[in-house]
């Protein structure tokens, strides 16, 4: 039971930290954002299977399986559509 509670607390803290980092990574005015569909097209062309894309603290946050079938949670700059980090950062 204690290990499970520790895991839950760690997951919550990592989620909060990830959100804070996203805000520091993406500071682009909304009128300069590329459409979400452009990011989805780029990633599917790279072999990714998109599960969900959402806006998080000024970034696009993508939940997907990459070309190797690995689960990914990655933040993308909405103007350049370049990766600005993810779950491992």
C-alpha cells in the first residue's frame, strides 16, 4: 500500500513539474501558432500514431506511440512544431 501511495505522489509531482516546464518552453503568441493538424501530419509522416494532442501552458502536448511503438508524451513549440522536450526531461 505504501509503495502504491508513493507512486501516486511521484506521478502527481512529475505532472506538475512537466506543466511548469511547458510554460517556460513555449512563449508564442496565439496568432503565430501553426494549426494542430500540421503537427499531426508531421508526426504521422514520421510513423507516429497520435493518441491525443492538447494545448498545455502555451505548447502542444502530444500523447502518441512513436515509430518504434514506444509511448511518448512530448511538448512541441506551436510556431515551429519542433520538440521542446517531453516526459524524460
